[in-house]
C-alpha cells in the first residue's frame, strides 16, 4: 500500500516536473525569440540614426509605453515599412521621418497607446496659428489642409470643406471686392474648398502655381495611394481605401468638370495685401484680383528650390520627374542627394546616360532601399555619380560642373537637367501676408 502511494507521488512529481520543464523551455524559447526580434529592431534603429531617418520631420506616432501591451497591431496597420517596431516588449519608433501621417497605427492600437504629434523637443516644425474655424490671426484669411499641420488626402478634403463652410458664415453680402473668396492651391484641400464654394454659390477664383492635384500629382505614376472613405462636396461619399494616382486625379477632374469649375494653373500667388478689409492678391505673372476672403490650401511642400544659375530658365530644366518611361538615349544630369534625386536618377538610368551630381561628399538621410539600389547601380556602372560637384551653368547642349572647393570646371554634353534641391517652405510668403507662425516642439495633434 505504502509502496503504491509512493509510486503515485513519484508519478505526480514526474508529471509536474515535466510540465514545469516544458513551460520553462517554452518561456526560454519565447524570450529568446523576443530578444532576437528586439536586437533586429535595435539594429534598425541604429541604421535609421546613421541615415538620419530616426528623427521625425512632421506628423508622427508617439507611443505611451505604459499603455502598450505589444499587440503589434500598429505595425500591421501601417502601410509604410519599418516606421514602428517592437523592442523589449514595447512598440518603438524606427524610421520616424518616413511617416506620412496615415494615422493607421493610431486607430489600430487596442489600448489607445498611440497619439499623433508634430515636431519633437529637438526639432520644431513651423505652423501657422489657426482658430477652430481654420481662420488665421489675420481676420479673413483661412487655412485648410496640410499647411495647417494635418496631412493626408482625406483630412485635406474634410478641412477644405469645413474652412469654406466657415467662410460662407463669415462673409458679408455687400463687400466691394471682385470675388467672395480666392482659393489658393489645387491639392485635395483646394479642390474640396472649390466644390463647397460652388455649392454655396460663392463667386470664387481658383489659383494654382502648377497643375491640378497638389502633392498627389507629383507622386510616381504607380504609387498606391492609401486613403479612407471621404465625403466630397457636390459628389458624395468616395468609398476608397487603396487607389492609384491616376484614379484619384481622374476623379477630381471629372467632378470639377461636372460642376464647371476651372482652375487657373501656372498662377503662383506672390503676395496678399489687406486693404480696408479687402484682400489684393497678386500672382508672379503680374495678374491681380481682389477678394473678401482668402483660403490658403497651399500644402507644406512649398515650391522647388532653384539653384539661381545661368541657363536655369531653359526648357530642358525640370524640378520633378513624372514620366521617365518616355525618355531614352539622352545625356541627363540629375542634381541632388535626397531620395527624390536618387529615385529619379535610377529610373532614368535604365534607358539613358545619367550623371548624378551632389554637392556633398556622402549621401545621408536616404531610405535604406534607395541607398542599396544606388550602390548596386554604381557597381554595375549604370550610373555615374559625381560627389563634391556643383552645377554652375546650363547651356543648350552642355552643362558645366565645378568640382571640389578649388572649383575646377568641367563641361559635359547634356540634353536634360533635373534639379532636386528641396523645397522652400512658404513661411516667408505667409509672414509677408501678416500670418503668425509658431514653432511646434512635439505638440499632440490627435489623441484618444
Ligand atoms: C511621398 C508622399 C506619399 C504620400 N502618400 C499618401 C497616401 O498614400 N495617402 C494619403 O492620404 N496621403 C499621402 N500623402 C500626403 C498627401 O499627399 C498630402 O497630405 C495632401 O496632398 C495634402 O493636401 P493639400 O491640399 O493640403 O496640399 P497639397 O496636396 O500639397 O497641395 C497644395 C497645392 O498648392 C499649390 N501651391 C503652393 N503654393 C502656391 C502658391 N503660392 N500659389 C498657388 N499655388 C500654390 C501647390 O502647387 C499644390 O498643388 C503623401 C505625401 C507624400 C509626399
């Protein structure tokens, strides 16, 4: 009997010990896996810091680590790649500067651990001050879309509509100006504003420095645009989640045409002056108009920075690459050291002789994918990279580069010039109109 009890006890001890060992093994395997994953994320963060991609430049997720329970829902939801990772059991930022502000992580997190912030303690972002009606400190000048700090097509559409609704409420019937409102910028915010103005029978002028579409027009042809359903005035609900650049542009063109709205393209607004409650708007081409209200929907990408060198006005010079497929057998120079310059040079190098000229000694702040593709193309002799060079003159069938600090000049055959020297933020333009700009250091713009 005693023996049987002993045997039973021994059997139980064995079973429990085995179960405990199994649990410990499973725990060790799990912890090892997590530790390995954390190390990979550590490496990615290190690389992001080296490449200058760790610090956010605009809107980005901010993670409250006390609330994060590492579900990974934020990572799954993010349409971009490696913006967030899990390290030591908590979500953490990796390539924050690559975030375009979709906010999918914000909505996906089940514990509401994510908020969206603009700027950081170290790097401030210039933003105009707006009240809840989207009006600036200059009464009568309103702002909608990304210029106000909130990116994305859907947000721009919504704000364009709301800002114009507020303009409708504030406008006096018997003003002396030629227009009720001048809408500046034909991106998603401006398009939505025009449709709202039309719906309310306002007399308006729609000005665009470039072409209809705003930032979307400059996307590569094959880019997938991620969006969520939105309500477009005079059209109704657009139930899109993933669309293409051309589908979105076609939609806008159709809606504007249907409502007989024309955008005055190639009309860059240069100044807005307020006189006795009426605004005088002047374009670079010298056209002038007066209006009772102004809606600025000019985004945050500004205008392409010019090099201000002889020959820059020639037709062969461009500041963006839209249709690389149609260009072949040409001698091309691409100027710049950022992602846009590298992506364009690589696209053109398939069918052309391309020189990439960059004024610095090394490329930094490049997306890892672009950095790798650039190295591969250079090794394969597909692309000629000239570091430490400056483009100094552009002639009809040649260009001149100065090399290094000594400034030795070399003349090269050339058919086309693409300049990607960044954009000039519209800060000066806004300040000239009297709009106050504040630097935001890590301000929360969306929270639960
Ligand atoms: C690479 C990249 C990828 C993105 N991907 C997505 C995505 O997948 N989904 C998404 O929802 N959003 C995406 N975005 C963000 C989205 O494109 C912008 O948030 C949105 O276009 C902002 O709209 P907006 O009307 O405020 O400004 P914009 O689209 O920037 O339009 C502003 C317009 O104003 C014009 N303008 C500027 N100054 C003047 C002037 N002085 N006079 C006359 N006209 C002027 C400009 O030429 C421009 O056409 C992406 C952005 C980038 C850069």
